[in-house]
């Protein structure tokens, strides 16, 4: 039976192998120097060239793939950074737009104040920022951030650069409620700018205004401006209320009625001003100021008729 155990290599075996390798090396050097090794090198190169080319192509492809993956990751990171920066810039742009709009509103209110030097608009409290809004079927008001500590009192008129907004209806220490002109319970004496006709402006449906008690007979036109007349003592004279949108007149009626488009955009109120030097008067309702001239004339005619009967 043959033993499978390997004998340990002796020093003589190693010497033989080293000698053989030395002789082979010397032989190759001799062939290289003599030029006899070139055909063998060419043969080996031809045999190994396809493998080397394939290996080179594979290595190049792998390098390109790795580079592409790294580049994609870099692009993704750069895109994420740019997207974040774009959102930040959009937010900054919106902030600047809001500041610009607010500045435009403030400039318009300042122009309004400069054109009406008789109206005292309280120093730093000229502008009252609208901080709340409550609107139902029965009441239409806004809440402003000025109150009793700022000198605000019930009845003070509230305006914007566009025109008349309403008046203060309730005051707390730091806030005040404004009854808008569009509220059904609100009213103001109106004066048509061209025809000089008087009437009572009150709140109507869907934020519209209605002008009642317009004398029958004199004519006026659609598009005519309506201002506060000052009658009744609720508001100063000359504040813009709106423009005539349509006219309702009946042949046998004593008065005419007109629908008014408000001068103020009540749906987008942001800043308002309170007139602090106007003392409102509640002496008489406005409609009583309109009727005596219309009501006493027929009575006078009746009296004269009775006197001439005998």
C-alpha cells in the first residue's frame, strides 16, 4: 500500500530548484540579448492581447460607471441644495411682495392724511391694523387693534384712502369694533357730487349700498359719485362713499332709490384709519332731516286751498 504522506523538503531539493530557476533566467536573458526571444514575445502578446483588451475595456467601463454613479450622487445633492435655496428665495420674494404691498397701502393712507389736514389722525396710531373679522346675516363688523388706551371712542369715523368704512361701535381697552357702512343697521347721509342731491345711504345685500330718500324730480346719472354730506352729524363731509350703479324710480313715488357700488373694497380690508378729532352727533336720524321740505309743501298747499274756499 502506497503511503500518502509527503516527505519534508530537504535543503538539497530547494537548491536544485533555485538552480533551475537561475539557469532559466540566464537562458531568457541570453535569448533577449541575442534577439531570439522576440518571436516568443510576439506570440505571447498575440495570444494575450484580446484578454488584455477585454480586461482594459472592462476596467474602463467599471471606472466610468463608478464615476457616473458618484456624479449622479453629486448632482442629486446639488439639486437638493438648489431646491432648498429656491424655496428660501420664493419665501423671501413673497415676504418682499407683502412688505411692498403694505408700504403702498401706508403711502396711500399717508397721502389721504396729507390731503385732509383738518382731520386729526392720531400720531403713531394713524393706522389701525385689522386683526379680526366677524360677519353674519345680522351684523357686519371688523375688529381693529386700537382701543380706549389709544384715545378711541364710540362713534368715531373709520376710513381708508378709498373712502368711508364705517364708525366705531364698541371700544375695549386695546381693541375697537367697527360697524361697517355695508351693515343693514348702518346709515350715513349722502350727497351726489354733480347733481347735489341728498339721500340716506344704508347697507344692502351682498355688501352693496342703497341710497334712499332721494327727492323725486331732479335727475342724476349712473356713475355719479356719492360723498358723505355731513348731515346728521355721524360723519365729516366729503368722504367718498361710492358711485351710482343703478336707479330705481316710480312715477307716483315721493322719493327715488339708487344702488351704489362702494368706494371701499370691504372684502380686502387690511389697514384703516380712525378720525379722532370728529365729535359725532346723535341729535336726529338722517331721514328726518330729509322729510320736512318734502312733507310741509303739500300741507301748505292744503292750507291755502282751505283759506280760499270761502
